[in-house]
């Protein structure tokens, strides 16, 4: 039976939960090593402990973990993680791993800038064939919501300026998978009220 999330008591002494936290950090580091082999950086995390945990019955058990880990330069940080366990398949899968403060305004603004740049990149490819120039200039993200998926999905309302200086509103969806160092623009379109007052 699929259900809601429930708190897990005594997470610091719960061996299974601590092992899931260690697994999440190891999986993050494994994805990081693949990225670093191409880019030449060392930024592995060292697992400290799971400090909070919730579980939810799905097709298996989904664990929502808040993990304390140490960065490569010895700084302790908090991370959120989602792991799905299917014991009958002897399977554990990391669905999400990110700094606990994934939705700071600065990071959200960067995602908005990324969305506009990706839109402009696609537009340039189209314009090369059709001979027009209508690039947008990023102004700011005015609204943001996030959803845990296989990564984090951000629903953004973005203010941008058109090529002729007119301010307009756009909606955008961006998926971020920090453990793969991946950002993907899924949607970018004019918002229903496109001209700013």
C-alpha cells in the first residue's frame, strides 16, 4: 500500500538509515568521479551521518534523508537525498542528492539565467536557417517552485527583455541532477500574461 511520509525515530542510531546515507554519498562521489575525469577536479564528500530521515512506501521504500557530510576542504555541509530501496530485488537507487539549501535565491536566479541562455542557443540555431535575431536578455526569476523527481525540477517564472527592449514574462521548467552535474531545459514559453506592467 502506497502511503504518506513518516518520520524515522532515532536516525543517528539506526544502522540501516546510516548505511543508506553512506550509500547516497558514495553514489554522489561515483557520479562526481566520472565528471571529474573529464574536467580534472577533486571534490569528493566524506559521509558524516544522517541527521533526519523520513520513509514512504512506494514500489519499495523511499527514504528522504538529510545528510551531514564534509567537503574536500574539510567544511561540514548538509545535503538532502532521496533513495529508493527494493529489498526483493536487492536494489538501492539514488534519485536525488543536493546541498540542503538548493533553493537559495542566488541559485534560482542562476537557473533562470541558464534557461534564457538555453532558449537563446536553440533560437540561434533556428535563426541561422531563417535569418532573424530575437535573443532574450535575462532580467530575473520572479517566482519559483521545486519538485523532487530524479533530481530536482524547478518551475520558474522569468522576466526577460526582448531584442527590441520590451519586458516580457516567460515560464520555464529546468531539471537539475547535481550528482551528474547536469542541468536540462525542458520547457520555455511566454507566460499567459506576457507583457510586464
